[in-house]
C-alpha cells in the first residue's frame, strides 16, 4: 500500500506546477485581446491551445500572460 501512496503523492506534486485549464484559457484570451484577435472571426479555436498550454506551459508563464498588457509583456513571458 505504501508504494501506491508514494506514487499518488509524486503525481500530485508534479501537477502542482501546472496551470489550470481556466488559467490557460484566461492567458490565451488575454494574448488574443492584446494582438487584436479577440473580436476577429479569424481568431483560432482556443481549445487546442488551452490543451497545449496545460501540458507544456509553467504556472509562472501563464500567470505572466494573464498579467500582460502589451506585446512586449507577452515576449517577456516566453523566457519564464
């Protein structure tokens, strides 16, 4: 039973650094707004980007993108 608990604990700890689906969506919508795509019918479907965000982005990057107010802020988030 103990090895199973250890595995569960490790999985939970690994997930702690990942952004939530809602945070990824907020970040994506903010980037689209800054880039002038939020009202565009040509804006890409956000769902594939949200899934990619959840699997590859860090919580720090996502928080940075949520707080971004300009393209320069977006660019600065890439290295975090």
